[in-house]
């Protein structure tokens, strides 16, 4: 995960707004709005954005990396 809670909520609300706006858009822009809205909603739901990974951005405050000695007691 590389998207924090605030970023996820912002993406979800923006994506849903764009998808709803897609219903009143002209036919020429309809596909663009639908793709942008669906992209925003999907990255919000999964909490991961490939563009953040490419540019090294991480807004998620926790790290889910496993350590090599995790689970070995003694």
C-alpha cells in the first residue's frame, strides 16, 4: 500500500464525482471521464497507485515490509 487514508478518501470522492458527472457529459468526453473516475476509485479501493511507485511517493504512514527474522523466537 502506498496511499494514505486522506489520499484514499480524496480519490474516492473525486472519482465518484467524476463518474456521476460522466452521465451529463457529451459523448466525446464521456470515455475520458469514465476512465479517470474509474482509475481514481480503483486506486482508492486497493490503496495502491502504480504512478506513486514509479515516482517514489508514499503517503501511507505504515510499512508492510516483512523483516527476515520475523516469527523466529530464540
